[in-house]
C-alpha cells in the first residue's frame, strides 16, 4: 500500500503503554517502530480471542487481519 493511501494516526501513549512499547522493541529488535506498532495492535486484538495471528517477517504490508476480525462480532454489537 502506498504511503499516500494510508491513514495517519497520531498517538500519545500512557506511561504503561510506553513501557510496554519499550519492552516490545527489545523483544523484536529488528522491527521498525511502525511495524512494531502494527504487530502489537493486530496481535493484541487477536489475543482477545486467544488466537494470535502468525505475523512473520517485518513486511507489515504482507500482514493480514484474520478473517474473523474483519467484521464486528454480533456479541459486540449489544
């Protein structure tokens, strides 16, 4: 996806999130900051269902959200 087609999100994390980000960057030292944030966000969402996705490599454009997360579940619409 071209940069011009991406949505820009400015985010100022709280201290706990900042600390978690620092720890995650040590766990995945080869990932660039944007790829790390993408990986953590996708994995975090999937962890809510206890099925973390396989996000191999550092090419974040190749990562895909699992099919079951592409729509809002009926249970979340209440």
